[in-house]
């Protein structure tokens, strides 16, 4: 399973320093390394690609940012997920901004280990 270990180490270090990234777990998946926060995929590194889960509401805006493109891991774009070219997160400030977008979306979901979500009107 080949992925950019240096990029993964940077993501790991920055996430560990962010209080919103509680319950951080790493899992090998998508042919790379995924960082799970509160039981949900937050971001990851696949080969040299940075995978960012920004969610549907931030998807169009994220695609408009430099270095971002659709995440088409399965051959079909995954709405709410983008790839970010490593050159565009070479500085920790830029990587931290992307991680912040991912954590913002992650914070909208109930923890997987927490109580189940209820549907409106129930």
C-alpha cells in the first residue's frame, strides 16, 4: 500500500494539534491511509493525493480552490470529496485550512459511537 508517508505525517501532526479532531483514528483504506474523526472519514492520503471530505455544502467552493479536483476514485466523482494536489498544501497554513474544512463538515455528523440520528418529525 503506497502513499506519501511525509504528507501523511504532516496531516497526522496537524490533526493531533486541532481540538476538533477528537477520537482520531487511522485506517488503511482506499489504497492509502484515512484519518477518521469521531468515527467518520475526515481526510486521507492515497498515493500522492490528498483526499479531503468537505461535504456537499462546501463541495462547489472547495472545487473552486487552487489545486482541487473531483475525487473520482471509483471512476465516478464522489460528491463531497475532493483531491488536493500536494503542491497546494506545501505550507502548513494551507493544509490546516483544508483540514479545517474537513473538520467543519465532520462536526455536522453525529459520532458513529454516539446515539443514532433521528429523522425530522420522529
